[in-house]
C-alpha cells in the first residue's frame, strides 16, 4: 500500500471555538471550511470538525477519543508545554502509565470546547505501538468504560 493519510470526522457544537482550539491552540493547519464543517491538518492527517447541535454526553475517556502517538519524547513534551501555554483544557494532566513495563508511555488528554477528548502519547519502547500482544495493558483501568 502506498502512503495513506488518516481521516477522522468528529462533532463540534461551535466551529469558531473549534478553530481556535485546533488551529491556535494545537497548531493544526486550516483547510477548507463551510458553515457546517472545517477541515484541519493534524500532523499530516486530515481531521474534519462537523457542526452538530448535540454536545458529547460521554463520561470519561472511553469509548471515544483520538489523538497522536509521538515517536519522539521531545515532540510529545513540546505539545504538552504548548497546550499549557495556550491555556487548553487538560482532561488528564501529563503522566506516565505502566512504568517499568514494555508498554510504558507518557500520556495526557485534552478536552476541546465541544467536550471531545484527545490523547497524546509517547511510548518508551516503540514496539508497544503495535506490538507486545502478550501484554494486557490497554488504556486506563481506573477510567469508567
């Protein structure tokens, strides 16, 4: 397969607030926009915010959230620092999960103005991104599902 770009569509209740969060806050690139949607570039991938009247009623981070897996810890830290400097809402502050295990990673969650949750993480061992199938550590066992 040739290189593919990931596409994700998600609901927002306010397009102007979404643009501020994603473009000014996260540093996404701005693509086409209409009265009901805006295309954004997130690390070379296409995400599309679609206007809806129904805000998210999800409790916690499951089942739905999206974000990025960084392959460089400095890039992960730079985004965490940017989010703090821009005053973005942290749903979960930066922390380390599964310390000392092959699935060890650093993570934080942001919440956009429409209550969508975004996770940004960096794995100590790159094999944990798609591998380590013998491990049972997936997600946060303390969060309601």
